[in-house]
């Protein structure tokens, strides 16, 4: 049975509110739901323990911290053997500039979202990526403008 099918309306309301305001207190959350604080907290803890709520974090504007360049890197490896994939993934996890890394099906093996302060730093990152063992091709696309940024999960299909 899919997890979504086991969530009731209150669970979905909790998730919707927490996605909008992860700093809301349990008392305020319970008030918005029309319930007392202890059962509300039990429900939130159950969602956390089930792994539905993975983390709480602040969404920070990268440009205000000096990261002027957002780039998407599309990368192919020469080999997709498990050891080669793990080696590449370990490298990627160690770089602060890489903010997201996705494995893909189809023509591209990996999609990376990176942030750098300037084009010179971007060039150094691409040079380092290109020099990794097993990297066959790299294509980059510098982001010009953020059109939509919804880091929340839609709760209604």
C-alpha cells in the first residue's frame, strides 16, 4: 500500500503547514489543526519516524551569499560499473559547489546543480570534473533566471 494511502487528512494538513513554515511551534500547529498539542506532536513524530519528514532547514538565497552563478552540469561516464559509479558519487559528495546530484536514465548519467561565486570558479569546477577518472562527456548550462522554485511536495495528486 502506498504511504500516501495511509495518511489521513490531518497528516496531510500537518505536512502542508510544515512545508510552508517549518519553524511553526507545535502549539501553533495544533491550534491551526484544531487539536491539542500532545496528539499533534505524536503525529509529527510518527511522520518523522516513518521518514516522510526527512529534515527541517532554512532555504537560503545563494546570490545574497555571493554565489552568483548557478549551473547545471550534464555528465556521462565511460563506465556504469557499480565501483565506477560509487567512485564518482563519492567525489561529487565531497564538493561544496555541487548542491544536488541526480542519476538519470536515458542519454545522461548524472545531472548536477552547482553554485559558484563567478565564472572563473565555474571553469575550475568543470576542469576538475573533466579530469576525474571515468568521465566521458560534460555539458553545462548556466542558469539565467529562476522561473519557479517550489521545494515542497504537492500533497494533492
